[in-house]
């Protein structure tokens, strides 16, 4: 009773196909794939460009130089 057999899953699949239809399921799959692709691209862009944060006193974080320093 705890696990479903392959026949249970096939019946569920047939019922889902009858309710939603193949075209709507294909559109949902395409939308989901596009969302995942956009998310991966955004994560890749975020890693490529380091984020520089400024503190309230105007100093920077992550080592960005805002002015010239004296060399000794």
C-alpha cells in the first residue's frame, strides 16, 4: 500500500493528459524550461561581475579603489 506500481503511474498520466491536453502540457514545459534557462543565465552573470557594496561612511567593500593612494 505504501508504493505505487507502474500501472498506477500510467493511469495518473492518462488522466492528466485527458484533463490538460498535450498542447497545454507542452506550453507549461516550455515556460518552465525558459524560466530555468533565464535563472541560470542570471546566476552566471552575477558570478562574472563582482558586486561592490559601499558602507554608509563612503568606504568600499571588496577592495575597489576609489581614489589614488600614496606609494612609498
